[in-house]
């Protein structure tokens, strides 16, 4: 049998949790939906969807000859068409005003040296315990990347039995595979499908779901609040599952639920020495299903377990192709309860995570059960930013861009997830010329790079850009050639750079269509990727001094 992954509690405390009788404070408050990254990113998204945005504008105030705030505001607004900037309120004690702006109005404000900041007007919502900030999710949200277009399947105890404004908007489907005691689905059977089939009175499932996709009404905003959740109930009201039910549920998700890219399993049995792919039929079954899911572009994520074992992992986390997740606290210290061995993939926050509960309440969830959904949400953000990323690329970016943390129990360093720096944003690449002879004597090859919003071409550091041809050696671009222009006239500025043609073609496999890959970093450290075909052809050859016939 498999069980969820909060750390083990005394019997009385566990009973109180199961009965949903523990009430916990909602914490402090902070403005939500306020962009923390490049000014204007969230505003541009609002303008694209609504034609205008309500913004808060702060002005710079010189220390000498300080003028009244009203005069500063009047100076900035003087001459600005009301159709572009429509002021609504101005503060009396500070140079701050609230206005509705169009795209032109936003550009006018951002270009004004007297303007300090322009931010989207937000709402006041329940604050979190900083776990989203700890893994960089808040910086991803500020880029208007919220997990849109990604569906996550959650295998757990289910979703709130009552209406829940945090969870219901994200929920798009429910299934139940729960055969304990003859049937533990809400209708008393072992198999239920459709609305209501994943309802629960327990706190575990709603808590895990909330960490991924809470809308931020009662509990904190989830790691990927724009993602959609397919809830699959496998745990009974005692938070126990038959392993066969887990296999049936995984098989159903992999076989029937097209569009699901992530599966979260905050459950663990064992522990086992990893890899455990052949350690019993259940683990082997999970390994087979995980391989099939990867072929479809999906990743399984599982809690490492809470047996305080530094040399083993719980199952299914111990399966080699499943992303295993251990727990750290807010200080990035590995939690003593968190299972780990050399095969552990990632660490994520897992101590006192404020999240949703049953009956619309809020709770603090501790354990690797809370850590796994942080990673599932992070994967949803990566896919939302760049849906072309393969499971292998996602796993590699999460590991190589994570924050290194040493587990003092085994002296092994593990990456704590940092989703912001793991981002790999797509950009469109054009090559001039798009076709050239293999034996060309020319040195210059021009690249036009157009990142997709909210990234701007001016965000890219030319010094970090490299180009490779068909997987060949990487060649650095000529940073001195960089210029910004709108060559295609679409209103979006592109970055134009040059690369040494001969270096790029050195060792070319021949005259055929090959793929040029461009990669680099933004000033913030976020990766950018782009590819474009390059046609190579053999130049015409002279025969006995005569030009060949065309």
C-alpha cells in the first residue's frame, strides 16, 4: 500500500488532520499580481487582452528644490492625450497617480525620465510563506507566464467536496480509482468517473492541488495558477491507496488523457534502494508507464518519502524515469524527514507550506508531499513558456539551473528547483542569406533574432549568444555587430548579429538542409532558444576552364 507524504505525526494529531479540525492562520497580506520583473510586462498582456490597463505610476522627486507632488504629476501628464493616458486619482502626499493607459500611453510613460515605475494595479489576496519566491515562481509570474495551456494530473485524495474558489476554476476533470474496503470512491464503488468522482473531506489532496494551481482567493497563489488540474482520486479517507489502483490510474491518464503533460504523485511506499525499476511488479509497472508517458512528452513527479532515510527513496519516486523530489525549509536546509540517496533529482520547499484545505479552509502542509507539487508546478511554467521542450530538456534544465544544496546526512549536493533560471524561452530566428555554398569564401552570416513577448530583443546579451550547425561546435556571435531594428516591419524590434560563416561551416556534413540552433541568456539569466533551417549547396565547379552549363 502507498500513503501520502506528510511527516509522521502522533495518532491524535493525525486523527485531527483527517477530520479536518485543525485551523491555521492565513498569514499576512501582500498585493498579488504586481509585476516584479521588467516594467510593463504584465501591463502589456493586459493591454493586449483588454485594450487598456489600470496602472499605478510613481515619479522621481529631486532632493533639491522639491516641488509639490501635484505639480510633478501635472508636468508629466501635460500634453498627454486623454485617449492614451486617462488619470483617475492622484495622491496628495507623494508623486503617485493612478491612470488607465493604452499601449501608446504606456510607451510614453516608460520613455519619460521623470517616471520611476509603472505597475499593473493588483488585488489584495492571502499571502504565502514565500515558497513561490524561494523557487523563483513569482518572477516567472511577473512575465505573464502562469502555466497557461498546461494540464497537470494529480493522483491524490481528491479535491474539496464543497465549492472552492481557489480550486474549482483550475479543475477540468475528475476520476476515481479507489478499491479499498470494496470501494472508496465518493459513490461507494471502486471506480467512478466525471464531476464529483474526486471529492474528498481530507486535507491532503486539496493542499497538493492548491500548491500547484490555487487561484489565490483564500490560500496563496499556486506555483502555476494558470494551469489546469485533472484530479484523480486514489487515496481513501484514511489517506491510503492500493498500489493496483495507482497503476490503473496512471494507465488511464497515460492512455486516455491527451494533453496532460505532468503527473504529480505525493505518495510513497517503501523505501527502496534506487533505482527500483525492477524491484517488484508495482515499480516495474510504474517504470513502463513512465517511459510511455515520456514518449508522449510528459513527466511524472513523485515525493521522495518521509522516512528520514538518507540512503533510499520511497516508491514511485525511486523509479529512475520519475522525477523524485525531497524537501528543504525556507532557509534551504534539507529537512531531516526527507528521504534521499544519490539518485534524488531535486529539492523543493516542504516545511509549513500554506495552501488550501477541505471545506474551503487554509492549512500548512509539511512533508515531501508539499515539495513534489512545487516541482510539478515549475514544470507547468516551463511548458507554458515553451511547449516544445522535451521531457529530457525540462529535467536537464531543472537540474543544471537549480541552487546547489548539500545534504549533511550523506554529503551529497542536490539542486533545489529554481524555475526562473530554468526557463528556456523560444525566439524566432531568420538567417540572411538562408542558403549558401559550402565552400563560400565569405565570413559574415547574419542572424535576426526576435524573442516572443514579453521578452524584448534588448533583453538579450549578444555576448552570450552562440550558434551551432546540425549539432556541430558552438560559435560565438560577433557582439560588436549587434544592432536593433524592425526589418520585417511587424512592430517588434529584432536583434541582428553576425557570426563567422567559415567557423560555422567547418566540419559541415555536406550539401543538405541543416538546422542552425541559437542559444543564449537574457541579462537576468533566463535562457533563450531558437532554430532555423539553413540550406547548403555545393558551388558550381569549373571544368577545363569552362563554366558549367546551368
